[in-house]
């Protein structure tokens, strides 16, 4: 969570925030990356641009 709080505001408009090990189903993996992913999307600062396996790529608006 500290990584997100420290770095999300430093991503320039149009820049990419990559979050790995994002598993929506808790049975598949840990919760912190998924919670950070949700926090970023719900912030209104990012939109998802691509998902590759457990990697999520978000663009700063």
C-alpha cells in the first residue's frame, strides 16, 4: 500500500502504472495487489488499458 501511496501521484498524465499478481479470486493469490488495483481505479486517476494474466496496466488520466 505504501508503494501505491508514494508512487501513484508521481505517474505523469498518460503514464502507466503496472500492478502484478492481481487476482480477483482470493483462492488464486494474495489480496494486497488486488486491493491496490481497486484503489487506483476507484481514485478516478487511472483507467485500465490492458490485463495480461495477473498483470494489470493502468493509464494515468
